[in-house]
């Protein structure tokens, strides 16, 4: 995404995000954001910092970042860079992943320390008990997990490559049980999208993300009623995902116009689709990115509730503070980092 000139922040934020965050972008507040952004830019340059932001961050954080993306895209991007400092705007576990990847080469800082309901649904003791029961079992965990869970895992995946990782793990380890965690919705959609020969060998952990779980079937039905011509771009972590997929497979209208996509997949699909109008079935921040990157098409949030309060704990003001005071630094215990790195490396090597 090309950097937006500061002179266009007020108009662009109100045009593309006015309905997403009503009342947020007043002239006065936007002017204060521009002022903070100028200081951030100077500090980032002098401290040789690489600022990266997840798609669910506020527009102003997306605009000051060198790269905006999903967890896999940001992991790959950070892995390729050599800057001595990374300022990561996302949830804490993503910062941990970045730190695991860059190791001692770079310091990683975050503006705040946001948790994540999906990660908090993981009980490490339960995962260890499963590993004891199935000694040759394979654990696949979502990239949005803490370093301790990654260290218990054989493979890491994202929503973009989950089916691919499942295929790879099942193909390399025929007949062995697989535990997929923590998101049960992502797990069931990934099994349906994969070529796994025996799905009964895959155990799904009973976790979910509260934001995506809230986007249930009724929210989709209402969105289709409001925008009957639109295609639905749906994130596989949505609570309705497996139900929605069964309707797609049965050919039910209007679900033939539903596409299960990671956040990067949404961008590619919307750019290439013949359709001009889309309902976005994931967190609100993604709607801003789609509108900004593809201004000729129309994007509607699936529901006004699709906001992750963890992601929104990061603000431009906190990022400035973090750059000024060199905090909050992400650190990981060496042995946990070493084990987590093995699982992450396997993910990054699967194309
Ligand atoms: S939307 Fe928020 S709660 Fe859900 S997985 Fe992402 S960071 Fe976690």
C-alpha cells in the first residue's frame, strides 16, 4: 500500500473508515494523529525501526507501517528484513512470533500487550496430555498462539495455509493422529478444503475467537438481505464458517457467492472478481484496508460488532510512546524460543 500523504488523512479516514469508527476522525483528532505520525516517522528513521501492522489495526497504524498484512505475511516480511528494531502492531503473540523469527538479530517492541481470546482458550496441560496419549501424534497449531504452545507443536499454520499444512503433515506422517488447535471453526473448514484421506484421524481442539464466533449465521443472513448483489468474503475463523461451508457445498443460494479466504486472499479475490460489491466477514480493520487498496469497489462490514478490542488496544499514541521510551520489549525464554522456531521454520518452508 502506498503511503498516504498526511494532507489526505482526514478525508481518507472519513471516506473509508467513517462508518467503521463513527465519530473518531474529527478534524482536531486527525490533526493530533498527523502530529504523532510525523514524530513516529522521525524516530523510526533514527532508530532504524521497521514498523509493521496487522490488518485489524486502526487506519492510522496501517498508514505509518512499512508493511500491513496477516500473521503469515508479516512473519515472512519480518524474516526477510535486517533492521535492528521491529515495532510490531498486533496482539502479543504475533510479537512473540516475530521475536522468535528474528532472534538476537533485532529487538522487537510493541505499543501495548494485548492478549487474544483464541489463545487464552488453550490449556497447555490438555495439549501435553494429548501428546502423551498419542506418542507419535502430530500437533498443528495456529500462528496466533503463545510461544509455549508453539513449542509444543510440530507445525504452525495460519488461516491462509491451514489446509496446505494439514495436507503436508498428513502426507508426511500417514496413519498418525493429528491435533489441530486452537480454532475449531478454522479446523473444520481446513479439513473440508484439504485432501486429507482420513479426517477421523484429525482431532479438533475446542477453542474459538470471540470476534469471529460472534459473526454467526444470522449476521450473514441480514448482511445478504441488505446487500443482495454482494459477494461474501468470509474468514474461516468465523463462528458460522462450518455451517456456511455446508450450505456452499449444498449449493444453497445466496451462499454460492460465499468465498472462504484468509485476509490476504480477500484482497486478491476482490481485485480479480467480476463483482463490484462485497460483504467482509472478518474484523473491521480489514474493511479499511480493502477500501483503501481497491477504491473502485464497495466493501461492507458484515456486522457492527466485528471489532477486536485486543487489536484496538494499540494506538498511534502508544506507538509513539513505545518508540520514545523503548518499550514494551518482547522477550522469550531461550529453550521455548528454540522449540517454537522449529515449528515456525516448517511453516515458512511450506510454499
Ligand atoms: S480477532 Fe482478536 S481475539 Fe480474534 S484471533 Fe484475532 S486477535 Fe485474537
